[in-house]
């Protein structure tokens, strides 16, 4: 008995040592990955609060050098910044709501076993992920529907993300028991009431995922706005920021004074970092409020998808 007990103790010691080594390696790798991901963010933030000369000369590494608000003053001196923020907020909020409603309306029927033809519809949805009409047919279609130069031109064409719809359908299939649907049907509950009263309250994690995906997509879009919007007052923030960068770019052939050219080049570099911070703040504020449900929804999709 003593010999067996000694063997068990030695085995546990070996296991504990291997666990300790694994933990050390694991924490070291995670720390390294965190530094790799975090450092660019810290650098951008520090550079945005530095002087143009400090940025162009490479003096900024971790902390702001010669603290300055020149970049932000130049950005907010532009009157179109406020209108760009308002337009982006309108497009993001309206587009996210529309996409969320339409995606749920498409994903829920495809998750119901009794829905006839759901495989056919699923195939049609998947087909659109691989093939599209192209930019010119889309532009002509927008004009025919009288959506040109309206916010709807940025919202309706991409209202349903097929990938997001598949994620939502998988969540409905795997996380909401089918017995609930059968019990509700026996009690005379309609499909609409079942969706609103039972499915939606239980689907908060996946709804948070959809809100995050769609919200970031609408907030960052600029190409569609450049194609489908003609009025400068309707341009979203990303287009406004792009125009600010273009306005502050220099053509070396037109610059005679070297000091003036370097100063202009430094301001152009500084503006890039300031604009990144300005455009990222709203999403950084939004994420903590939905982080809990977002992480849970992503994990459910990853484990059960």
C-alpha cells in the first residue's frame, strides 16, 4: 500500500509540474500576443497627442512627446466633422435596426424544422455570397428605385448579411429547444408571438453579436457613400475624414520652402493618427455595454455551429 501511495504522489507531482510549465508557457504567449495587439493602439493614441515633428522624426514610442492638440484642433476646425458624425450616427442606428430586424426575420424561419423549402432558400442565400451583379448594375438599380443620394442607398442593399444570418439561424437551432416551439403551438401561440415573446428574449447574445457586426460595418463604410451620395451634407464621417487627409496631403513639386514642406508633411502624418482616434471612439464606447452578450454569442456560435 505504501508503494502504491508513493507512486500516486510522484505521478501527481509530475502532473503538477507539467501543469505549471503549461501555465507559464500559456501566460507568456498570451502576454506576448497582448503586447503585439495593444502596442499599435497605444502608439496611435500617443502619436495623436504629440507634435508633428515628434511623429515624423520617430521620437514617439510609447508616450506622447511634446504634448500637443494640434491634430485634434485641425480635425475639429473643419465644420463638416459635426455633420459627418450626425450622418454616421443616423446611418449606423437606422441601418443596424433594419439589418437586425430583417436578419432575424430571415434566420428564424430557416431554423424551424417544419418550414418547407428551407433548404432551397438557404441555397439561394448562400449563392449570393459567391456571386453578385457588380457595381454598375447595382448603381443602375439604385437609380431605378429612386434611392440615389439618400441614406437608404447605404442601408437597403446590404441590409442582410448572409454570414450573419447563418450565425443567427445556427443559434436558433442549437440554443433554443424545439420543445418550446411545440409546447407554444399546442397552447395556440402563433409564430409571430412565439418569436417576439420567447425567441427574442432568449436570443440576447446573438442579437448583441449582430448589433456589433452590423454597427461596425455601417460606421466604417465610405465607398458606398462616395458612389451613391452626391450631397456633401449627407456624407458620413469616414468620407469627411478621408477628405481632410486629402486636403492636407502635399505635392513636393509645388513646395519651394523645405521647412514648410516638412511642416506640412508632419501635420499630414499627425492627422492620420488623430483621425483614427476620432473615428474609433464611438465603437470603443459601444463595445463595453454589449461585451457580455457579445462574447457569449460568439462562443455559442463557435462551439455549436
